[in-house]
């Protein structure tokens, strides 16, 4: 085929692909390149493939789509890039292009995405997952046992918490999340209690929808746009919308802008009530990629840990800013690559992982880390919540 002239390419679309200077500084930061050693499985390699398609030197198809699918989307390359290549934007555009060519996300993602418009139905379908976790069963490698409330949803629980603890401070809105509320609502419960103890009355608008991350990562543009429209309407009157999952936070930021705030960043900026000291040993904090690289939140929640009596008793996990391999649905759809990335992180902890506690700020990262035998994995909100419960701040039944 005849490749188009540069003038034609420049007129066709904004040439973001031309920003890459091929320096290679992204390579060592890319988890898929480090585990595979394949140049095409790196940001620089993918950009070269995408540019070849854009210039007409390569026909869009399975050869390049495979490498697009293998990207975990951690955005570490953006942090490392001296040329400010908007890799995340280009990745989302490429995945939207794939979906338009019927080469989109896995069938499981296509099946789940429409359900995310119907929170009650999604929650009802997830009842067996909550029940299994409550009974201490592990139905899937990514679904650890836990104390998930089976019947009471996050919105109902929020009403009980506010009535019992009577917070007198400002009102904040909270994104309940789809998977979070459907399967990991104990994290929402801990979030609500911690906010109330510190004077914040949390509201969970009934009209809110999923953040749209699953649709966005899958290139399902229409689904993402519909969810964004619902969330803009649901949170129109809120001055602050908190998210307790960084993946949800980044996706919601695309819809709501600056009114979206990460829960840990928000708490870290507040004068927190001191709880009872937790006598834990070997405690690490690991940054979620979408907090560190996506939202630019590069300060660990030290104030939160201090309020829980853990000052001097925790440290950053080795290479804490590097991806654990969770990547939203990536751990399920690209299991082999995901587990290779996790193995790299596990090796950094070494034998000390058994009996230790790994803390993060994203429930999907928690699912990934929980595959390491003997490692306790918690959300940072659960840490402060445990301190407050030990201090007796909660009345019976809360």
C-alpha cells in the first residue's frame, strides 16, 4: 500500500504518536517489558507499532492488538517520560479503536459492562461472592475470604453510621463503586466509620453509577460516556466526591474533574483523631499505580498511620511505586502476565512477606496481593478503622 504523506497525516489527527523520542527511559519502568524482555511489549515498542499503523505501514490487526492487550495500563511510563508523551490517552484511544473493529475486550468484560448501569442487579448477582467470602471460602484466586457484609449495602450502612456517630462536620459524597459495594463492601464500611469519627458526614447518592473504569479500559466509549453522564448528574451538588479505590478515582476524575478526591489523600490532609496504637510488625505500604502515576499522589498516608499508632512501625514496600500487575480487569484477562508481575513484587518482599501486612489504597490491588501466601492485605482505611475500634469509638452494632 502507499503510505500517506506527512502533510496528510498531520491533517488527519493530532500527532501525539510523534512525541516519542525513543530514549528508552520507559523500558525499565514497564512491568511487561521487565518480565518479558520483549521490546514490542514496552511503551516504546507499542508506540512504534501504533505509529506504523497510523502511517499506513502496518495494517491494524491481531499482531499489534495483542501487544495493546498486554499493556497493564499502570502509567509508569508517563512518569518516566521526558517528552511528556500522553501514553495513557493514546492507549485508551487504541483500545477504543480495537473495540470498534470488534477486537475489543474479553467476553467477560463485554458481559459485565452493561450490568454496571444497574447497581442493584449487579449487587444481587454478586451475593454468592459475598456469602463465600463471609464463610471463609475462596472461589477464585482473586477473591480472598473476608468479612464482607452479605445483605446490607453501603448506602444503608451509611445512614446507620451517621445516625449513630452524629458527625458534625462538612458533608462529603462517596462513590460506593460497583465491585467494591458488590463484593468488598467491608472497605466501604470502614471508610464510612473513619469519616464519621473525624466529623465528616458521608452521603452516597442513589443515582450514582460505576466509575466506568472497566468500560474505559475496554475501549467501550458509549458505555463510559453513559456512566459519566449519570455520575455528573448524581454528584452535581457535591463539592467533594471521595473515592476509596484509586482505579475508580482516576476514571471518575475523567468525568468530574477536580471535585474527585482520593480518600487517602483527603484523610492525609486532615487533623485526624488519634486511635488506639496497633502493635503490628512488618507493615508495608504499596502505592496503587493509578494513584501514584495517574493522579500524581506520591505521598504515602503517613498521617493516617500515625493516627493508628503505627508511626515508626511501617515502611514503604520495596519499589512501592511499581505495578503489582492488577490493572483493573487485567489480572483476570491476562493472568499469565499479571502473575509474572506479581512474582517480581513478591521477590522484593522475600520470606518476610509471610506474617507481614501489606497496605494499599485500591481493592483490585488488594485482590492481586492477596495471592501471596501468608501475607495479610488491607486497605489503609481498614487500618485506621481497626485502631478506632480498638479505642472503643464505635457503639455496639456499628
